[in-house]
C-alpha cells in the first residue's frame, strides 16, 4: 500500500495533468501570435513612415515648383548682399499676377539663350537628380540658372559711367550702396537701351560678376527675357545666422520712366 501510494504521488508529480498541459500549450500558442503581430506592426510602421516621408517630399517639391524655391548661391558675384553657400528663398509668385521685375530687384533667372548658349544638354538622369536636390536647397543650381540685380527694365536707357563714375538710368545717377566695398559701378563703359520685355542685370560684386556687360556683343546683347525669370529672391533662409529678408533697394527711387528715344540698343 505504501509502495503504491508513493508510486501514485510520483506519478502525479512527474506527469502534468491535462489542465496543466492545456495551460502550457495555450501559453505557447498565445506567445506566437503576439510576436508575429509585433513584427507586422513594425513592418506597417516602417511602411507608414516611408509613405509619410514620400508624401512630405512630394508636397515640398510641389511647393518649391510653384510657390517658393530654395536657391543655393554658388559664387561671390552678389556679395556682400549674398554670400557663397547662402540659401535664398525665391518667391515664384512675385511676378505671376501682372506685375513685372522692378529696378533693384534681386532675381533668379534661366540664362539659356542670353547668358548661356542654346542647346547645352545635361545627362537626363543626373539632371533630374540634381533638380530634386536643388529644389530642396541641398545642391547648387543648374549651370544655366543665375542670380543678379535688375538695373534696367524695358525702355530704360542705362549708361556707365557719368562724370561721378556712377551708373545712370534714364539720365538719373544711381547711388548703388549695395556694391561690394572697393568696387566701382563698372570698369566697362556701356550705353544701352533695354528692349521691351527684357532686363539689364548686374551683380553687386561688379569686379567679380559675369553679367549683362559680358554679353553685349552676343545675340540678345546681354538682355534677359522677362519670361525667363524664375522669381524674386525675397529671403535668406540659411545659414541661421544670416536669416533676413531682402528689402527693396531705394537706389532707384528717383529714376523716372524713360523718354521715347529713337534707335535701339547701343553697344
């Protein structure tokens, strides 16, 4: 009896009953779905994050294409107003509703056909890649894009230089306080009349700027068609220490409309 009782106790302790076995099985089974569910949730989270990132990129690109585009300054031609590495925010709506570029505006434009020869082509893949990064302000702009200051608009007569060494617009001398220290308004003399629908543009760092003066003898005479203007540079958005708005220049406040003069542009 004693032996049988020991055997019975030993049998009970070594072999789990049906309830315990069921509990263990249920616990194993329940742990699998929780791990699987976690992996599924993690996968969904990564997918959602990727889709969210893609959606944000698309929104930024659309905003950049139609409203405001960052533009990285690649050279010193606009110093001291703009410095190498500055990211300016180009207002693409500035000239969309009937108004046009004004004297003193800092504009970004496509120089194809005026500053750059027609027909220059870039590898489509590299062009698309660069275009995306440039639109986000993370890469230098295309070699056909330029940033300059408008000095003359359609109909203006722009002359350099007067007896005081200043640029004259429609007979009015312009005090260009934005010029790079030590620069003169122009070492190259010129006397031109700006055709309607075009602009005469110059850099603020006159001694280190290739602008309308350098293309006088070429087709177009250095004039930039208004329809090639991408937008007006209204703000410096980066680096943080240079955050500022580009206020309109008062240098041209006294300049009136050009008188009707016979002839076209003069070299």
